[in-house]
């Protein structure tokens, strides 16, 4: 099974976790997903009134320079640890 296939399987599994992760873990899941599927964050940081958008952007931005493969593997490992 390729890394991409494992990543896609983990994405599907993330929607069926036994309990909802805390907000910090959700941000980590989001950031790893975006880094693994898109790459480094681009564009401007959302404005002060968009709190959720800023948190997501910041979490994703922290992964800048992480390769897509590394991010996919970290995502897979994180979802496995939450099952």
C-alpha cells in the first residue's frame, strides 16, 4: 500500500474516531492534512476577526518546510494513535 493510499485511508478513518479530539489535536490534524495534500501554506494570514482561520493558518504555517511525504506519515501516525 503506497503512502498516498495509507494517507487517504487515514483521512477516511479520521471521520470515524471513537471520540472527538481536543482542539489542539484537531488543529494538528488539519495542519498535517493541508501540508500533506497541498504543501506549504500560501497567502496572507487571516485578519483579527477570523479567530478560527488564524488558528488554522498558524498551525499549518508551523509545518512550513515539512515535505508532503513527512506530513502524510505524521498524519497517518497521529490518526492511528487516536483510534
